[in-house]
C-alpha cells in the first residue's frame, strides 16, 4: 500500500514528524496536498461527516484513515519496525511521543499564546512573557527529562531507533531555528540529546531526505518560528 499523507503543503509543522518516520521507513508515500488538486482532496476529507479527522496531519493507509500525529506514529511504528512490538515497549514509545507533542503545543503557544486565529502582532506582549517562561523553565524541564530517559544510551527506547528519536531530533531542529540563543549551550547542557540529534541526522535515509526538496525549510508560518524578540539566552 502506498500511504497518503495529508498535511499543509508549505510548512513542516506537525506533518514533519510523520514525514520523518515515512522517510526512515523507506516506504512509498504521497504528500497529497503538495500534488495538483491535493489541497481540495484534503479539505474535502476534513469536511466529511462521521469518522473524519479534526485537523491535519492525517494518514490514509488503504481503507484506514488515522488522525493525530502520535496515533499515526503509533501505527507506523508497529508496521515498520520503528517501535517495539510488545505492549509495554510500544506504549512507552507512544508516551514519549505524546510528551513531545506537549512540547510542540507549548512551542506554538510561545508565538500564539492568546489565539491561533489572531496574528502574532496582536499578541506580542503575551508572547514575550510566554516565550520567556518557556525558555527559562519549560525547556530545561523537558530537555532534562529526555536527557534522563536517554541515560547515556544512543536512543530513547531500548537503545535502538524508534519514531520517538526522529521526533526528538525534529523538536531540537525546530527549537534551534526558533530560539538559537536559548539553545546555544545545547551540547554542554544536554550532551545526550545533542548526540542523538547528530546520530539521527546522519542516518542515510534521513540525511538523503534532509538534502532533498521534499524537506521544506523552516519558516514564519510553521510551529517553530524565529522572532528575535522572543529569543534569549537560557538561564
Ligand atoms: N493534536 C493534533 C494537532 C493537530 C493540529 O493542530 N494541526 C494543525 C496544523 S499543525 C491544524 O491544522 N489545526 C487546525 C485547527 O486546529 O483548527 C496532532 O498532534 O496531530
């Protein structure tokens, strides 16, 4: 089966966590909304009644339609050797992914703390306070957690690559784009996470993907945005 990924065509966003897993799996997929007529198909699927996903990304695998990034990765992990098959290991990987999703939601709120429907310029003041708190207390708490989970190992789960490692890589890439000053001491403060980032980037399929036109650049439209005024050195 050739998977169909439905996600906004011009940004990495949450779809990127799925793209990375599909690329590492080396399985054929179509990034539907980037194809002619694809946006129309995506919007029609979202507007459908009954079992339609709420928002992109969603994945079509034959008859199956899966929404929610972490659920899509749970599925891909099981089918492509990107997570342990046994229950405890599978759920442990899933809970790591949900924790990464929590961070992603907080990153979004650094530039849109009041409403996604309002432009950044209308919530700059709140964004300033939110971003400062995120840098000062949330990054250290989340990164400290993942560093402890790594515990000196090469990968998060059973010391072999899972989709959670691909997602942690993407989280670090995004945060380095959005908050370069805050992340300046990443290697010093979180050597395990920094090493994992390099290890994932060097995997042949990921390296080929990152160098390809399929990898969209970070931008001011995605979840990870760089506003100079929101970035500051970490404490
Ligand atoms: N929890 C969902 C969030 C999905 C989501 O927020 N998608 C964004 C794009 S990254 C969207 O298009 N949201 C539309 C909306 O919330 O109205 C996930 O992790 O997949």
